[in-house]
C-alpha cells in the first residue's frame, strides 16, 4: 500500500528520486501519467493493468470516454528507477503538473501522486479548510 508524503527535488534534467518506501510497491518498472487536479499518477504495473482493463470496457461511442482515454493513455510513460532511485519525468508530464524544482510524492493507497510542492500546498490548504465537509460527504455515498 502506498501511503505517506515525501518531499524531493527535481534536477535540471527532469529526474527525481522516488521515495524509497514507494520503490518497493511500485517495483522495477511502473507507469506515470496525467493525473487529476494538476498532478501525476504513478501506478504499479499490476494496478495499471487492472485500470487499463476497466478503461477498455468503457463505451468508446461516448465522447467523454474517448477523450479521457486519449489524454490518460497518451500521457502515460513507463519509467524505471536508475541505481540512485531516480526516474526521468517526460517534459509533457512535467508541464501538465507544473513541476519545477520542489516535488511532493503522496501515497494514495493503490497509486502514488506526484505534485509540485506549491500546487500540493494550495490543494492541501484548501482541503484542510473543508476536511469535515468532505468527511460528511463520504458518508453520504455510503463510505
């Protein structure tokens, strides 16, 4: 399970060290792609395969399904940490998540998310203000 929050730095070549606690879960090769809320999603191969099967089952006749699949899969990249535990984040994904220098990795159970520190702090601050409201809504959907 991927949990926790870790701060790292993106180097000039677009590489970042994957938190050691995440490397075991993500394994030798994993997939990163465009995420929601201006972040990147990182999936272990097994989780990616499961998600891919669910997305392939979506009706391709629906414009929203086609659009989501195009953006989700076209931005996907298989990465492999080097001996120092670094991955290269492709420019298109760095641009999507507005990654500059300071990066935050967060664990979200079955995936990791990669955020610019600034975006994560903005999002987190906003969410903290309404944490109780979010919790209440979770019970509205039978959490």
